[in-house]
């Protein structure tokens, strides 16, 4: 059939996936989210009442926020 310029249907459907601009942007977004999470982790550790535990929060209702002394 190729001698008449016709192709079999679905002959071009087997293309391999490749990197494009959207894949690159997605990768950059994931890296940026990881870096931002790291910065927030460090900031939460610095204002936590229990040094080194970023998940402990300040006490509610006493009106005082205690921060550790600067190093």
C-alpha cells in the first residue's frame, strides 16, 4: 500500500514520550516547593517553644509569645 502513498491507520501512534516545557516547569515547581518547605521548617523550629520541634505551638490565651534568645 505504501507505493500508492497510503499508510496503515495508527502507524504514527507509537511515539515515545519526551521532555517538553511543561515537564520542565513541573520539575521547577516541585523543587521550589521543596525549598520553601525547608525554609518553613527552619522558621518553625526557631519560633517553637520546644527547641528543635517545629510542630509544637505557642500556648493560647496567655498573651505572651516566648522566643528563644538569638544565637
